[in-house]
C-alpha cells in the first residue's frame, strides 16, 4: 500500500549538500583522512598527495576530486561522500593517515 506524500529517504543525503561538482576525467579519490583529536583536518588523495581540508574543498569545487559533494555547516564547507551502495568508500570508513 502506498503512503501518500511519503518522503523519498534515499535523496536525503544529497539534499544535505550545497554542491555536487562534476569530476574531471582525471579526478583523484580520497583514500585516507588526516585527523587531529578526531577532527578531520585533511585528506590523502589517490595519488598519495595530502591536502588540508580547505584545499580538498577547493579541489572538489574544481572537479579534481571524484565521488564527493560539498556541504556547509555554520558557514564552513566540508566534503561528504556521495551516497552509493558501498559503505567501504564512505569518508567515515576510510583509514586515518599521518601527515608527514
């Protein structure tokens, strides 16, 4: 039985994003997180490069990071994984790496 006006919960994660940039053909992926006291401060990219959180957001705006959207919390932009059927590629599932 259909419930009238039932919200589509599968779109909620996408609605939380302010932008979903189109990745360039050579876009990198995030493979690890740099953290300080549990807070994300940067990202390791698939080519081994480590960038700050702010640099990661800028690269995503430019389409240089794939499979992420940009969300805003209290005026600060940050990256979120695009929802798909795989949890292992969610940013929260990625390993923590150390910045050298």
